[in-house]
């Protein structure tokens, strides 16, 4: 998820937004007419980011709720297969953007993003493709994440009450339960990532539905441009926070991050010790 989110930030912020702001330094990008390829890559990376979140939610649901299935499903091989499948499907699904979009779209004489080919926007094919695209990302993931979270939370609450009754029958005491503490930590991470995904994508989804109603229902006003800008900003923000959530919630992640920071100092210390040697103490030392 962190890798997919970083790819979205790189493609959609660095390669798309910065050339717009500093266009006089990036005119060569527009002359190469790479907008179609860039659009397909952005949509594919965004799909990967969203569906990796769904896969993570399903993985946590299985690990917490279904112990028998956990031993077969929660393995490195299965994770590799799922990640590879999601990546392949996301890339294949978004190839059509290369053929639908064309050139560079100009707004107020400033290049923003690819425009659509003539006659595409009003065609039934375009409407069907757009609806299916946004149905799969993010409307279906919304539903799946909510259902999986509901199953996980219900299981944790039921298991917590049952374990309390078994571990302290009739005493009213609640002894420390490492298993339930581990499940609570997993649940906190799950809810943080899923809640972040749902809350930051909601305005984007509302904006898209509003736009489709504008084209389908006569008399509907087009959504304000400020709403669209905020929706895109929040959608991009959702691809920047998962790594931070990992750093805050995962003890092992924090320990590995500390090791990365300390690694250069360890190398310098070893190199200094090697050059000094055990029989060559520092000057002035006894």
C-alpha cells in the first residue's frame, strides 16, 4: 500500500502538477505529448492504492475472525499472488484511457491535463466506461471495506466478551489478555486505514455522482469548481497518509525505521574502529 501510495504521489503530484506550476521549465513534456501514457499510469496507480486497501482490510478480517483460514490464506505466497493480480488487473483496466484521452487540455491558457477526443464525452460508450471505472474505484471498495470492517468489529466484540467470561468467571476481574490486546492493535490499524480511505474519498465520490447527474438529468447544476478542487486534494491526501499511519501504529515498523536511521552511524563507528584497530589506540589514551 505504501509503495502504491508513493507512486500516486509521484505520478499525480510531481509529474502532473509541478510541470503546470513551473511550465516554462517543463515545456519539453508537453511537446512529447505523453499525457495519454501519464493518465493511464495515474489511474492504474490509483486503482492499486485503493484495492490494496481493500486487500489489506480483507487480510485483517481473515486474520482476526477466521483462525482456520488464516493458516492457509495469510501467507507470503498468497499475498504475492493477490498483489500481483491486483496490479495486473489495474494496469489492464486503465489502458482504455490511452485511447479515449488525447493531447493536452488547456484551461485559461494553462495546460492542465489530457482532453477527451471529439464526440467521446456525450457518447454512450464514454458514459458506460466512466460509470464502470468509478463504480470499481471507489464505490465498490467503499461497500467492501464497510462490510469487512463490520464483520471484524462484531467478531472482536463478541470474542472479547466471551474471553472475559472464561478468564474471570464470577470474580468481576479482567486479567491482562495478550491475545485481545494484539487484536485491538490490529483493529485500531484497520480502522485507521479504512476510515482514512473512506473519509478522504467521500467528497470525490459525491462530486463524481453530481457531475454524472448534470449530464443525465436536465436542470441539474454543475458542481462548483471549488468542490472539485477540494475533492481532488483530499483524494490525493488519502494516498499520503497510510505510511504515516503505519509509522504511528506498528511497533515493528517503528523499530525498523529506527534501525535505518541508526545504520549510517553504525557503519561509521565500525569503520573508525577498523582503521584504529585494537593495537592502535587513540592518541592520549592509556
